[in-house]
C-alpha cells in the first residue's frame, strides 16, 4: 500500500515519497536534539542535577530558601563569579573535589556566538561609510540617524525593517532608521556642514565642508573640494565653495559722504568680524567662532563671552572651581590645551581659537573618558559636570575643595577639628574616595550615638562643639557605709573581709552607728537580732596626731585602722568597753577605718568614741568621716575587664564553676562565658540589697541546645533542682536567636517573661550595655539597652512576689540557671547598685564612669576608657 503525504508537503518537497519521508525524519531528529540540549544546557542558574528547564523552573527554592542567600542575577555577558560563589553553598560537591566549586562551568560568555561581536562592529563606526558592506545579506549594519545637531547618530545591527534592538528608540529617542548607507552618509554630511553658517566659518570643517556664496549655506565637499552631491540642488553650489575665510569677498568700500557744509567724510573701510583690532580678536569674533563651532548659549564658554554673570572665569566661587576643573580635565584626558585668550582676551590667532572651540565640541561625544566628556559638555552645553566625581576606589590626592564639600554634605562644619584644611589634607589624601565619604558619614552618625564617648568625640570633630559629659549624681561622699549581713557564726569575718552570710543591704550614715538596745531596731530592717555589720569609712584630721577608739560592745567587735587590726574581741559577751591600740593620723590625709560587729541574741550595744592625743573620748565628728567612693558607685562590682573574677568591693563572695578564661573581643578585655561555665555568688541575697543591675556584654553567637530563655543572671531558691522559672528572678536573652532581652519574676512557671525588649535589639557581634532597674516600691521594672529604655512593666504581682523587698534568694548566678544552658558571650563587667538608676546614671555606667583611680586602679591596656572622672 503506497503512503501518501499531504499535498502541502509534496508542493514544498517536490521529490518522490521516500525522499520526502527521509527529509522529514531528519528535521524531527534535529528538533528533538535541540530541545534535549535546552533542558541540559549549562548557561544560567540551572544545576546539573535539575531536570527542569532553566527558563520555566523557579530558582528561588534552590538559591534563596535553601541557601538563605540573595540570588545574584547575570546582568551582563560576564557574571560576577565572586558574588555568585558567596551566594551558593557546595551544591556540586560530587563533581568538585578540590576546594571551591568551579561555577564557571555553568556560564557561557556569549550564548549566541558572533551576535555581540557583530553588534559592536556596527556601534563602533563613527559614520555610515565606515560600516561593513552587507552584500546580499538581509541582516547587517544600518544607521540610526539623529537630525538634532546636539545628538549623535549611531550604527546598529538590524534589517531593512528596523534595528534588532527594539528598545533603541527608547535609548536614543528622536532617531530615524536608515537602511540605505549611502543615504545615511549623505544625511550625516549635510548635518555636519550645517554648522558652516557664514563665509567667515568656511574652514570650520576642513576638507569636509565649504561655504556656498550663492545659497549662503555650508555644503559637503568631495576630495577635490567640489560639491559632493551636485545632483541634489539643496547641497549643490553653482560656484566653487569657499573653504578659507581669506577668500571670502571683502565688503565693498562705502562712498564718501558730503555734509551740508560741503565737508567730505570718507567712511572707514568695512572690516570682517574677525579682523584683528590692535592685534586682538574682538568679543564678537570669539562669540561668532564659538557659536559656529557648536557652543551653546547655556555652556560655560558662551556664558563667559557674554559677560560672565555666573562667575565662571573670575571669583572664588563653586562655579569658578567647576570651570577650572573642567579646563584641567580636558587638558589631562582629552589633550586639549586652553588659554585665557579664548575666553575674552582675544590675544590669539583666529585659527587657534577656532581649533580650541571645535575640539571641545567634538570632545562632548568623542572624549576618551566619561569625565572628559562631561567636562566638555559643561563648557559647551552647560550640562552637569561634577569636579568631585571621583571613582570610589581612587586613591588621593584629592582637591581640598572636594574634601571640604564631602564634609559639608555630611553635615560637618569648618569649626570641626576633622574638617579638611591645608594642614590635615594629607590625612585624607591617604584614603580612597569612598573611605573619605564613609569617614564623614560615620562622624555624622556618631553624633547621634548612645555611646557618650563616641558622641562627644564626633561632635568635636564634625561641628567643633565640645560637649561636657553630663555626670550623674554620684551621691554622698561624707559619712560611712554600713554593710548588713545575717550573723551565721563567721568567726573569721574580720580577717577575710567578705562574708558568705545572707546580705541584706547597705546603709549610708553621716556618722558612725551608735546604739544600745534590747530590741531589733539597731538595724534598718528591724526583723532580726542575729545580725552582723561592717562599717567602712575614712578618718581625716586637720593635724598630725595619735588616735584611739573606745567602744562599748555586746557582742563581738573588731577594728582595723589603716588596714591593720587594732582591736579584736570577736566573741559573745555582755556589754563591755574596749580601747584599740593607738594609730597615726596624718594631717589632712584620709585613713581607712573598718569596724566589725555582730549580735548573736538579745540586746545589741555598739557605742564608739574617738580619742585624739590623749584627750577626752568624744563621738566622732561628721566632718572627719568620708567614704572611699561616693554612695552612687556600685555596691558590688565584677570588673572582668581588669582580669578578676571576684567582687572588687568585697561585699559579696563568689566562686567560679568551670573555666572562665579572659580574652580580648573587639579590642577590649573581658571574661568569656562559654558552654556551661558560670559564676555563683556565695551569699544568699535579699531583694532590698539592690535596685539596679548593669552588664556590658558581647553576644558572640547563640549556640544551640540553650535554655528556653537563657539567663544573663538569675536568683532562685531551688538551685538546679527547681523548675525553669520556679521562685526566681532573672534577666534573660531570647531563644531562637531573635536576640532581645527580658526580665522574669515568678513564683511558679507559667507564661513568658514579664518584659521583652523585642527582637533584634541585642544582636550578636557588638558590645551592648544592659540595665535592669527595679522601682523604689518593687512594683515595676525598666530594661535599658545602650542607655535607651526599651521596655517597662508595672505589676502588683511583682511587688507581691518580692515581698516588698524583703524576699531572700538562696542562689545567685551570673550566666547560669537551673537549665544549665550553653552560651557564647563575652562580659566586661557586672555591677549591682542599691538605688533606682535614672538615664544619666545608666549612661555613666555605660561609659565606665564609676571609677576612682585611687580606689580602683585601672589598667590602660584593657581597651576600655572611662568617660567620666570623679576626681
């Protein structure tokens, strides 16, 4: 049975049936092969494991959701492979077994070989005559003609219908597609010669154009100086075109004039506009030549020739600087030399100045660099030219004007110490242009910083304003501090300084404690008769003398003068009087005085008196007592940056569990809390002992397997045996790396934290100052980050849970909790205050302001610098 194919195929393929079937089979095979190749091509972002076509299958799941990176798009022929490698994980690890992935294998520089090169051949031609001949090809170079004298025509690849680039009319609006290259060349020749508007400009385009006297227009010339298009009456000339202004007809002499009185006046001989006067070209000549060459009225050249009302040529103005830099730029990049004669002086040859004008007009389109084209455009057309538009990576030196402009644009002022001047210009010349911009941007941003040191320094450098730090009220300096503990039979308390008993708090008194009572009212808490106290003060006398202290006590008492034990009767006893050994007081020099007392049961007696040089025993005058540091200083402080893991005030004891090493993070010394190491305060502590806690921390990372709300500090009554929040008070970090800070106070475990600063407020990778501040009545709490209040809560239950300040917690951790969470945090300090801190107090702590070098010697090598000094 014969196979019959459709008549259409038979008409297209006039062969016998067997040959037709063979041809169709070959065509089908080619189509299948092309489709198969498209599905497995390496170009684009498809990977070798992906069987979906790269044109239809979304790459978002692969490069965004799985890798959690931004997808870099190939916007040119060569992809930025460095960005692409940064965005992709090791997806083809089975292929590459060396180091990084060879991602170049997925890209082709020219997906359509030859197309790009052919397009460049067309676009690089300066005029149609330079385009390659097309022969019989239906595709080749055509001409996108711009009739506007201020626009440049270009070559483009296309067909007789139009350019292949369908957006060319948007890129070059107002153009016309000309497929006939001879016609295109004729149009360009006519356009070029239109600039020859007078015989005096006959040499404006040497060898290309001349001036036709009969038609008063410029006409294109052939190589022999004759009209190039004699068959076009619009471009023909009935006489030889003039090519040199010297061959132009001279104006006819004017006839003599006979006045009424018979006097004969001979008019001056008419002159050409560019005939020199006194050896100089007139302004009118320069204007004529500049306009003839193509300069526009809006350009700097014409503005100067018209009177320079904008101050381009004279005066120390921004416009003058732009003009000078434009002249420098065309000389440097376009090799066009300039002279003041071209801008009004006229002490030059006509051909010389015309050549200058012609060259800068040509440089608008043909300058070798963008900046030279912009400079020429500014001179010719008045278009934008930024003399400070340096490449971001360019190295100095830079113009002082440009350095100063950057500083001004960023908001800095000449009074600022960092404002560029001749004296400090070299500092900025040593930077790249982008670094200078970044520096002044950083100064401006730092002026609004919450970091007081940074803010003060930036204001001085940027605007020249000296901001005095607003020092917080550091409290009293006169009197003494009395530390109260529960008496727990610490027979060595006077020797070891730091008690391990329950700490109730600190009392500030203008004079030494003085009581003799049978009740509990000798201590400010009025609850217990078994109490111990430590009195710390400094004793000062106006003259050098010998002193002794007499004291009546019930029960134990001990006295240290100048850190030396001068009395110790540390046992239970009825009311008994004692005298200390004598001690030396030096004129106007403060001597440390420490007194210890405990009451075991029943009545309490502590009556101290002072004797000077064998005189009478008298109560110690208030004016002789001063404290070591002001009362506003931390009551307890762990200054880890100083290389110590102990309370610097010896108020609370502490032990370290696991290794807590010291390190340097971001140039600053600190303690490193990692994994499950922590510090435990050995004293049970009453809530009345503190009102504020501050920390300077650096969250290096948020490791997995941490607790639900990892604690920066925690007080509880069950140690590691209770629930995650049972009977506890703590400051915490958030889970899941959202990095905020919270506060929790609960009797039982339910609900979330009482307060939460919000995600992103304490992100890893920077030093953060945190403060938790209880209200005076314990009914509220405010959390600060970097000195800014981030959250606040008032709640009756908070005061209730804390028993109005009388609640005691048996366990106190720094960076630990009942959950034993992992962490990776650096800590510079942990401070406790016994008063409600305000924002100035917090800024003071943030600036490491609670420092007195006579009491707390500082190590200059820690990287930390105090913002304030109390002395």
